[in-house]
């Protein structure tokens, strides 16, 4: 099958999967995996999943976008919990699961067992978001899971790289392993930050001198994560951490510091493009994962034949044992992490009780995804002496099966556990939002008043400028009055009034759009005018919707 046809078929599968998931109410990743397997069975052709190409094409933009959009305040607030999960839990999982696999499958060398455990340790937040669509995960919990996944991919892949070196060379040095890990982290983060700052500085300088080009700005934002990834890989650093660091740096640079001017039109169009990229890339990842499943499962009998337990059903035992161990290790670590960090109080007193349901949610939310399969496929075929890598096919099968089982388990259990889950109370940002809106309105009042005086100076009809300015300033004064209520009841009534106004405005905008469509169909206005007016209404609807 030609490359273009393959890409189009994958994208079509992503579109169809969304429809099927809504109709069947099955978790979207499972539907996409099933469609990928169906494509292979129907066409007889499969896509060769090249791990290096997979990492380069899919990981940089997705990790960059996650780092860009994740709330930094929440990320820093729960940084201790996130680091404990992303670093400590990965190492805990590698050691505990690696020893279990080695004991359970004697034919698998210890280094290969540790490599399999390392690549099974990273979680996949994309799958969690899709699975929890019917019972949304609380924001704070989701931010913790997202922050964990942004870092644990690099930790798991680094541990796997060290284990693979030990498997192929037969030697292991703790000092070298720690040095390798440190360099991967430092070089990766430095590359991501440096590339993003350099891009923003150059882009800002060009925009200030020759103006802004929306298409070029969007394309630059799409290319930035790939540049950061490739530079980090060139430096033998972590390309994954580089992409994450680039996204976080992009977020900070647009707020201040190394700021580059971005037009409102650019931001609107850029958000739409990135949403489309995220939707397509996430879907293609799981469709590709499904395409690999038939060939991996077809070799199950061949894989198990080389072990001391040649019966095929032993593979199911291995998979279930690994999934249960992953859940148990995560449960233990999450319970300890929540006990020590998330629930820690600054004042004296007995610590709150850690809820069992919250711990179970955090444990089951650690599902595995396509990164695990792509990572395990990087296992070399041969050792340094030229002999075949022991248990390579078995490790690939176990990784693929664990992905599917963890997705099914999470899709069944998470929606039930998430109902009425207890979480430490979220800080309310309503008062902060009111103060920010009032401060912005004050700035607008000053700007309108100053500009109206400048525009009216020397003009024959200065009253016209004052009249228009007064009309606009009345709008902003109303906003300030409604947002600076000190009494909670008055503030609540003001917010309720804003909600009523929002609904009425949306109803009016919908009526405007329908009437413009009717006039265009009757050819009372030309098509270009209708399109421009409807776009203005759409932008207003985005504001109020």
C-alpha cells in the first residue's frame, strides 16, 4: 500500500473511531486499536512501526502542546507529588517488576526483564483522558497525571536504555548509569529552553520590523518542538524532555520576558490548527498500535514455545501477573505519596485520611499506551557478540498485551470509581478572576479616555469622540462595578446576571447567523459579505460560549 493511501486510511480511521466511540460508548483508544486491527485483517497490509520515526513524528508536537497548555500554577503546586510519581515510582516499578518478571520467566535475562519493566513504567495521559470522558477526572487529579506523564516517559526510556546497554554488553556501572541519566535530563531541558527562546527572539525581531504573517507564525510553532527534539538528540540528550521544556518555555515566553508579539488572529488560528494536530496525532497513535496487534498475537505460540512452560495459556498468566503487579506497586507508591505530600498541612494537627477510592483512581489511571510499544520495539535484535537477543519477541508480546489489558481495565473501572471521588478542595479562582477583569477594565478606561482626547484634538466635531468614548466607558464601568462586589451574595448575583447575559447574547447571535444565512440564500447579500459577517458572529460566540 502506498504511503499516501496509508496516511489517508489512518486519518479516516481516526474520524470513524470518534463516531463509533460516541455510538457504542466504548473508550476511544480501544475503538481506535480495534479499527487498526480491522484494517490489517481486511487489507492484509500493515504499517511497519519504526520506533525512531514514530518518536520523531508524534511525540514532539504532543508533548510540546501538553507542556504549553498545562496550568503552570497547578504544576508547581503539586510538584512534589509529580516528581515522586515521575521519578520515584518509575524506579520503584523498574526494580519491583523487573525482579518479578525475571523470577517468573527464568529464560528472560535480568537485563531484558529490567528493560521490559522500564518501558512499562511510563503512563499515557491521552488514554486516561479518553477513558474518563464519560466520568471526567477532577482537574487537580488530571493535572497531576499530566505532569507525571510529561516526565516519566523520559525516566522510563532512560532506564530502558541503560538496561539495553547492560543486556547487549553484559556490563553495568551504577556511576555510568547515573551520569547518563543526568546528562539526558540536563541536555534535553537545556536544548528545549534554548531553542524556544532563540526562535521567539528571532520571530519577534522579524515581526517588529516587517510585520506579522499568520501562516508563518503557525508554521513556526509547529516546527519548534521538532527542532528542540532533534537538537537534544544531537547532543545525546532526551528529546522527550526537550519537547516538554520547549512547551513550558513557550508558555512563559508569551506571558512575559522573552515575549514575541502575537496577533489575536494568530492566536485564534493557531489554537484551531493545534487542536486538529492533537486530535489527528492522538488517534493515529492508537490506530497504529492496533495495526501491530495481529502480527504480535499471531506469534504467541512461537513466543511461548521457547520457554520452560510451552502452553499458550501461560502467556495470559504472565500478562495478568504483570498488570496486577503494576497496579499493586502504583497503589503502594500513590498511597504513600498522597499521605506524605498531597495531604500535607502547614499547620499542626492530625493529617487527613487518604481515601481508598482516590488511591484506586490514581492507581488505575496509570494506563500504558503506544509509547510503551514503540519503546519495546527498539530492543536490539542481537547482542554485541552477534547472537540473538534473548526473549525479545516475548518481551514485545508482553508489552503489547499489557497495553490492551490496562486500557480495558481502566475503561471499565475508572468511570465507576470516579463518581463522587473525594479530593482535597480546589482553590477557588472566582475572586482572582473578578479582580483581574476589574483591573483590565480600569486599563481599558484609561486607554479609551486618552485616545479619545488625542483623536478629538483639532477635529471639527469633538463631541462625537466624547460620545462614543462615553458609551464604551459605560460598558467598562459596569464591568468594574459588577466585579468589585465585596459582599459574597452581591458577587454571586452579579455572576448570575453575567450568566443570564451570556445566554441571551448566544441566543441573539444564533438568530443573527440564521438570518444572515437566509438573506444569503435569497441572494440579498453577496457570499463574501455573508461569510465575513458570520465570521464576526462566530468570534463573538467563542467569547461568550
